[in-house]
C-alpha cells in the first residue's frame, strides 16, 4: 500500500466550546496520510487512476467549514469518515492542529487513524 499525503492544509472555521472561540473563524491546520495503490496511476499517468489530492483537499475544506463542530475530535471523525466513504480510502491518518488554542504559541490537536493499510 502506498501513501498520498497532504500536509499543512489550512482551513479557517469556527470551532470550539467557548463563546470567544465561536465569535470568529480561526485557523485549523490539517495533515493527512491516505493509503492508496499508486501502481495503476503510475502506469497510465492519468488522474482518473490516481487519488486526486486536489479533490480531497477541496472536500475536506468543505466538510470543515460547512459542518461545524465544537470539538476537534468530532471534526476529525467526520473528516475520516468522508475520506473513507466518498473516496474509498482504506486507511487514513489525520492530524488536526488548533494553533493558539490555549495561549499564544501553544498548539493543541488530535491525531486519529482509521481503517487498515492491508491490501484486501
């Protein structure tokens, strides 16, 4: 199994449990690792045979901004489900960083891993 990665995907959204967090959008930084079989895409050199990381990034941006969550744990689960269900990705590792969430220069976040990297 091969891995496509997207690192540093910035999405501005409203997220948090405190009133001050809900007052205005703030950045989230997402890092994704996505299992794929790159052999066919390499052989054909055609996007239809590849995991389209632009489409993935656009869909994740839409999920983050359109389906507001209070907790990054909820958001991470939703994003992982979208990736696995809509793109057929068998395994995903997703990290969400919420910069400055508990003070200037202090980042917090979550990293989840869903699915299996094994070829079926």
